[in-house]
C-alpha cells in the first residue's frame, strides 16, 4: 500500500465517524419528537375517550343571568346592568 492509500483510508474512517455522529444526532431528535407526539396523543385520548374528565357543571346563577339577558333581548328591553 502506498502513502495515498493510507490517506484515503484515514479520510474514509473520518467520514464514517462524522456520518455516524450525524446519524446519532438525527436519531435522538426523531426519538424525542416521537415521544412528544406519543404523549400528546395519549393525553388527547385520555381526555376524549375517558369518561372521568368532564367539563365543569354550569352554575345556576350564570344560567339565570343568561336566561334573563336573553329574555330582555327577545322582549326588546334595555339591559345596561349586564
């Protein structure tokens, strides 16, 4: 083997190390993104499929105010107090 062959072989080894480092970085990024997407999907499914998480109940005072305001609008009354 000549001197040129050794330089070429050393260059190939450096390129392989560099490409493997780049590959490892891309692999970590992909894994991180996959984990985040999986967590988001799991949270979405938990909130939509599970019957345990429900919206808060409506308050009676809010319903009464809404009913009064809609009645005043329907009847044409002014409701400056709202």
